[in-house]
């Protein structure tokens, strides 16, 4: 079932889940086949590149993070959008 899939971005030693709104936005763009688009995340514009499966800030491209679409139940998820799981 589709709801079991979520979008994740890379942290130092694991993956962070995108906030729900952003995850759903990426999912719907993914479904319509969009490969490169901008999203406002936590007050900053990010480029989401689904061809190379990376994200980076539009006006600071030095930090490119890997992203992935995976099951919600994967291990090594640190938390949601910077908010740590206990
Ligand atoms: N959603 C929320 N915050 C983000 C996102 C995103 N998709 N992308 C970057 N940031 P950069 P550890 C991350 C934050 O790439 O210990 C985590 O959420 C990013 O936050 O140059 O290394 C944690 O809060 C960072 O604070 O745009 O695993 C934090 O890093 C800031 O934007 C530490 O995670 C600059 O990242």
C-alpha cells in the first residue's frame, strides 16, 4: 500500500523522514514524473532532483544530501525533519 512509502533525506548516520507535507508533495511530483523542482522546506527553497536523488538549497548548493523513497518501517531513521525519535 502506498502509504507505507515515505521520502527520506540523508543525515550523518542515518536517514531523516521529510515532514508529512513535504513527503506528500514529493510523492505526488514523483507520480507525475517530475524530475527537478523547488520546494520550500523549513523556510528555505530547496531543489529536489529525482533524477540524481539528491536535494540541496537553491542558494547554497555546497551541501547535497542523498534522498530516497522507502518503506516507512526501515531501520536507521533518526526522526522527522530534524525532530529526533526517542
Ligand atoms: N527537512 C528539514 N530540515 C532540513 C532538510 C529537510 N529536507 N534538509 C536540510 N535540513 P543543508 P545529523 C538536518 C536542515 O543540507 O545529526 C537534520 O534535519 C538540516 O537539518 O545544508 O547530521 C538535522 O536537524 C541542517 O540543519 O541545507 O543527522 C540536522 O541536519 C540545515 O537544514 C543534523 O542531522 C542545513 O542543511
